[in-house]
């Protein structure tokens, strides 16, 4: 089970997404998951080993590292990407349920082409519209929550070079140095910018869906 | 999601490219991506561990490393390779959009209606502009990254010794970079291939404009 498995699952949702949804999925896979796997993970790879404190006191470095990095950026991003991709599974489940219903009707005697059923693209109308819209809403909510968690946990998005630590068992106040702070700040800002872009895409998609439905309704009444 | 999957996504663009485009794609996959994955990554793998400063002051080597390597070559190349190959995805998406429109048109008007496009993959109309824009974008990305490398790492080379006097280092401290010659060779190689790719993209753009 790895990012590839997630890609397989979400690739299926691509068929039933709007144009903006497809762009969102592309941005997610290429600019977030791929960057995380090929670049960001190696920047954070040695973060605890190279977290150096100006003391020989055993345990001080461990305690200070744990105090300043309760959850590492990499793990938070992995969680964020998983949470942000899962609402799309709601749509996949709804589509699977509708296919199952059609198959059931076929078995009860109605004439349906099986091949066509497998490749049928469901239009985003009715209950599927509600599922799709709520999945976008959840995506936006999760993105915002994680952006806030990052801001709250790390006091902003910049990684300082030096942290002063006075947790026990460190004697008085000890200087601790983070490894590769500039590179980490660069990647944090990059991932934040791409999250922002994804959020804008989701908002645009939400507006598009709502306007489409309102326009259809107004056409029906006139 | 890794380089292999990304490569799979992009090989589809080969069908809709000109001859120059295919050469460009082969150059990027073989001389840039493959060299990056099998060789360059290993050369830089221990760059922080083996960055040695002539001092026992804790934190000095961290701070000096961060000062001389704001963003490591490897990460810049990963970003560059991803950004340089993405415009090809635009072309793939445009062709897919055309095919989708063609399909919808056939569904609406029946099988014998006149086709919207004589050939969805041929670079006419909107697709010509998308392709041209993707070429311009690719060349721009490569040039921007070449400039970034120049700004971060003077003359694209790394010295063997750097002198660092940032706190908490006491006075001036000598810091030694690991494998500088190997890193310089690979940096030069990647810079040369990037330049060739820029030239190829520009030649292809001129060829496309000339053909029209």
C-alpha cells in the first residue's frame, strides 16, 4: 500500500469529474505527491540526526527535538494528502453503487448493455451532484484545517536556524541548530502555495457546480 | 507516484510531437532524468553528513551548510525536471479534450455527421498554439533554473573549501565540501544538457512558426 495505490483508486474518479476536478487531480499528483516523494522526503530525511544542540548532556537533544517538532512536516503533509484525497472516494463509492443498482435491474430482466455499463460516465446530476459537492466542500475544509495546523504548530511557515531550548534535562538554556532550515522553508512555502492553488481550484469548481444547477433550474422555470 | 509513473504519463506526448520534440523528450528522459536518478542522487546523498567544518563547536556545521547550500542541487533539479516536463501534459490534455468533443458531437448528431477535427492529434488551430506555448514555457523554465543555479552557486562550481564566520562558529572556520569534483562534473553535465534542451525547444518553436 503506497502512493501508487492511492493513484489507482483516484484515477477512476477522474472519469466522473468536471474539467476543473481533473486539473485539481493532476496538480495533486504531480505538484504535491510527486514533490513530496522525490524531493521533500530527502530534505527531511536526516532531520533528527542532524539536529545538533550545544551540550553534551545526554537526552537533551532528544527532548528538545521532540519539543520543537511534535509532528514532522513530512508526516503532516502525508496526512494532509490522504485526507484531501479521500472525499473523492465518496464519489467513487456513489458511482459504484449506481452501477450496482443498474446491474441488479439487468438481472431482474431489464435490457442493459453490460459493456456500456462498465464504461458509462455518470453525469453530475441529482444525488451524485450532492455527493460531489460535499466531497469538494470536505476537501476545502481539510486543506484549510491543515494549513492552520501547520501555522499553529510551527509559529508561521518559516524554519528558524537556531532554537533555544530549556526543557529538562538540558542545563539552563541550550542552543539547538536545525538542519537545512532554508531548504525546509523553501519547500514549506512551495507546498503551502500549491495547497492554496488547490483550494482555489476547489472553490472555483464549487461555484461552477452551483451556478450550473441554478442556471438549469432557471431554464426549467422559464 | 514516482519518476517511473511520471515517465509513463509523458511518453504519450511522443505521438503528437514533431521530430525535434521527440529528440527533446529522449534527451530529457535519458540524459537528464536517468542520469539524475541513477547517478546524481547518490553523489549528493551524503552532502550534509560529510560537510566537515574545522571546529568542534556544535551547530557550526549546520549553520554553515545552510548558508552555502540554501537549496541543494538535487532538489532544484527535481523541481526543474518536473516543471520542464509538465507543459507536455497540457498538450496531452488538449488532445484528450478534442477527442472528447468529437465523441460528444458523434453522440449528439449520429455516426455520419461531419467531423469536428480531421485528426485530433494534428497541430492545427488551438492545438498549435498550445504546443507552441508549451515549447516557450519549457525553454523559459530551463532558463530560469539555469539563472537560479548561477545565483546560488557561482560559476556552477563548488569549491573544495569554504570559509564560514557565522555564529555560533568561532571567528573564521574552514568547511570542506564532500566530493566537490564529482559534483562539479555532474553540475556541468546537467547545465550543458539543459542548454541543449533550451536550444532544441527554441529551434522547434521557430520550425513550427516557419511551417505555418
